[in-house]
C-alpha cells in the first residue's frame, strides 16, 4: 500500500517520539538532558522519514520541527504570534499539503536556459499564432516574468494555488502585456492549448503530471521539468543551468504514441 505524504510525516514524528520516550525510560536512572532527547527525536524522525522514502524537503522539516517547537516554548512567546505565524504559513504554503508541491523558486540562470529551450523546441506553434507557454505552479512569478521579458513573441501563462505567492506574482507582472496569471488548482487546467509546459514540483506528483501531459497535450508539444524527472520515461534531453543548485531541466517532447491528440 502506498502511503500518503501526511501519513508518512505523522508516522515519522510519532515513531520518533515513541522511540525517544523508550530511550528515556530505559535510562530512567540517569538524568538525560532535555536538549539531548530533543536532538535524538529529530534524528530518529529524519531516519524514519528517509526509510519511508519521504521527499528530501520533508527530511529538513522533520529535522527542525521538534527542536524549533522546544525553542519557541522556552522563549515564552505570546499565543497570538503562533496564530499569526500559522496564518502566514497557510497563505504561503497551504495548498502544498494537498498538492504535495512546496514553494520552489526558479533561478535567473534557469529562466535564461528556458528561453533558449523555447527558441529551440517551439519553432512551429500548435495554434499557428504566438507560442503559448505555461508555468505549472508559478509561485512568485519569477519564471513567468522572466520568460515574458525574454520571449516577447510568446504568451506566457502562470497558475498558482497559494494566495500570497500569487499576490506577489501579480504585483511583479503588472503591466506585462504578454503574461497572464491565474489563481487556482493547477491540476484543473487544460494543458492541450500549450506548446510548452514548465513545472518545478516534487517527486510525488510527477507520475500524475505525466498522465495529464499524455492525455491532454498534443503531439510535438513539450514538458520541461525542473529537477524532478518523470519516472520510467526517457527525456528527449537533459540540460543543466549555471546556478548554485546546478538545476537540471528534463525535457520531454510529446510523441504521437504518447498523445491521443495529433498535431494540427
């Protein structure tokens, strides 16, 4: 049975707490410092999350969750700040729980590389007009803004579910005529009208994204995935951006055998 991302998180944290409690009971005759128990719980949570094959970003969350809670508790912060922090995180990351996609920001070198990908791969727009490009989960709008400026002959769309990143992106893109932003669930958008779709998601949703691409995008269109390859599908090309992460772009040109829609 395949476990969901939240189920894995709960199992890792609860399992680590239980193991730390057992350790404390075994050494009940010795005064184990609380910071040591907190560090042990964090380490166990990371190991359990790794064993459960959680995404790398979840390992970081498990590493800091209980230690951060302990520090905040020791500071005696007023309850209202907790509510403010929760609301801010909800605005920033709320949809990530359901979509299993954290907020990743595309670097400027990646934007530059993507503009060259468009020039190479979108030479004959499917609609016969301007090339149409979609940022599938546009965050704060870095990719949409960069491509709209570097590729003025393209129409660049972005869709983002989280309120705060969408508001930031809307402010950044004000007055850019060849860019359009939508706030909503990116899984509901029809990919069939786009020549190229860019995605910077996570490991978890890649099979679902490929199924969406395969059933909606037309022959000759292109999917570009930043950092996360589609499982069991060989990319047409892999490019590396000149940024600190050495970001890899996995390029998939949709073929006739993969798409039920033939090119016009």
